[in-house]
């Protein structure tokens, strides 16, 4: 049985009968003076280290809730995690999107690795159960780019310490956020019609390459892709889907080893997206005021790569749509990882205002 460290046990219910050869630990924001002031106050522009852990070990659970009345903080605050002293973070994503809901909103939803309790548009208990092993150390930091002077963060980081090094085949957890606002679609600029009729025109084009697809993940090395969330602001009206997923393994050409049949099909739904939140797929933010967040986790079906992986999806059939797409990809790989483009500045991360009607003609 392969394990994190020699003598360690996995996390399934079957394995609970075995003693775990580890020390259970927690880093949290509790009031060290014994009171109830359990939040860490965060200044605007501050980068704060939440935990600096020595390895070998494994983070098993992260819980956040944030004190702020400004909903924009979900993209103004960044979560970054560094493994084994690396210079470039392996996790680099806005806080709200990392926990599974975009557009600076929170919603009650559940999946196997992530969930929110969702008490309002702004406040939520946010949980991550992805396992995150590290050999020499782990540094978890928060970057606060909000102007809210009352900002406070409550957090738990639950982890294990091991006596022996990680097994040789252990991979490191990664998560990366990116956005295209809007995607470069052909439909509006070519046909100059209101967006709510675009679905009826989608079969006028054929797509025999991955060129122009929205890129969810572009990684190099050895590992496996375990899923994503997609936050879409439907700027054109009508149905935003029909975009095939295309996942290119180890530099292969088109057609790739994994070619899908449409957006909702990749998301394990059919005939559009329905308001459900299942363990491995669903909508954490069902479509509301033209905005939605959907997710697909490859927990039982991880997608392996040996040299590289390019995870893409069409934005509308044959990339017809000019919508706002943002995504968080989750994967495990051996280090070092590819150095990504810098995180966009705050103004380029914030959501667009809600629309009252579809945009017609050119953007």
C-alpha cells in the first residue's frame, strides 16, 4: 500500500481502524490571551504568514471565515502556499474562488473536497479537504489587497507531522486562478446580432483544433489533474454552453486524448446546467443575474500526465462566446512546477456589474 510516509495510513473510512503514525497539529487564529478575539486583524496591503510548518507532514483541512462587509474581499484577498522553501507559490488564487465560488459571492454548497456554509452573499464558513503533503516545510500566507479597515480572518489549518520522509511517489498539491474578461468570441463581432440568439447559430462553425479555447490549466512536469471550478458571467445572453472540453496530454496535437461533447457534459450534467451540488460535480453558484460558478472534480478519475497537460474548454461552440470566464484549476504534480503569469492586479480580478440585458453588437 502506497502511503504519504512510511507507516502512514490513508483517509478512507476503512483506514480509520488503523492507528495513524503521526502527530496531529493545528495552526489557528485563536486568541492566545484566552479571550474571544479570535480573528487576525489584517491591514490593507498586508501579506501575513498564517502558518510556517516544518516537514515532513500533510495539511488535511483548511477552514476560513472572513470579517468584512465588502463583498469584493473574496477576490481582493489572495491565498498562497509554498512547499519546501520554493520561491514561486504552488497555490495562488483569490480566496473565494479557491473555496469554490466566484464573482465575489458565497453560497451554501457541498462537494467532496470543498464546501461553503453560505450564510449570506458576503459571509461564509469555507472548507478545503484536499490533502497537501510536504517534505521539508509549508508556508501558508494571505495577501490582503482590500481597503476595508475592519478586515479580520478566522482560520484553522489542520495538519499531521511524520517521523519519516514522504514516499518517493508523493505529488504536491497545486491550485491556480486565471481569467479572460471577455473571451475572444467570433459570434458578436461577425454577426452583430443580440446575444440571446447565439445558440441557434452555433452549428455554422466547425472546430478542428484547440486554438482559441479558454485555458483552465497549462502545466509542465509529472502529475495528475484533479479538477476545476469555472465562474462565467454571461455577457451575451442565451445559453453560454456547448463548449467542448479538450485536454491535451504530453504535447499531443488535435484531437487530444480527451475530447468532450459540450460544457454541461464535461460538468456531468445534460441539457443545460441544473442547480445541484454533488460530490464531484455541480453548480456552487446556480445561475443568478447572468453569473454562475460550476465545478468538476476528478477524484475517482484523475487525469495523468508525464510531461505536460493543457486543460481547455471552448467558450461556446467553436469559441463563439465573448463572456467573462474565470477558473481555478486543482492538480498534483512533482516539483518544480511551471512559473505562471503574475496574478492580475485587483482591478482586473473584480467581477463586472450585473447586467440588466444582453450586450448586442461588438464589445
